[in-house]
C-alpha cells in the first residue's frame, strides 16, 4: 500500500515536475489558509488567509494548465478571480 502511494507521487512528478511543485505549493497554502480561517472564524484573520488562498489558487491554475485538466483550470481560475476581488476589497 505504501509503495503504491510513493509510486503515485513519483509518477505525478515524472509527468510534470512544474505541475507537481505547483500542486505542492497550492496544497500547503490552501490547507494552511483553511486552517487559519477555521481557528479564527469568530474574528477572521483575513489579511493572512486571503492572500494565501489567492497565491494558492494561482499555483492551482498553473498546475491544472500543465496537467491539461480543462475544467479544473476553469475552477481554479474562478478561485483566483474571487480571491482577487477579496484582496481588492480588503486592501484596496
């Protein structure tokens, strides 16, 4: 079982190292931002987690583009737009 998981990640890297590292970055940023939102929900730390969601979403667009995942690219592009609007509202 563990060997299959390791091989899965190796194959993901082999197919596209750029997409692999973008996905890794996206996962770290979005999961961290989600955790921050979860723990600060009563007084949200928006100046911290919204930029993390925005950058993570950009990484997602790059990764899905390189993976040629059309609908996932559209979805992550929507997240970039939504988080960009949030950034403008927050800092603009």
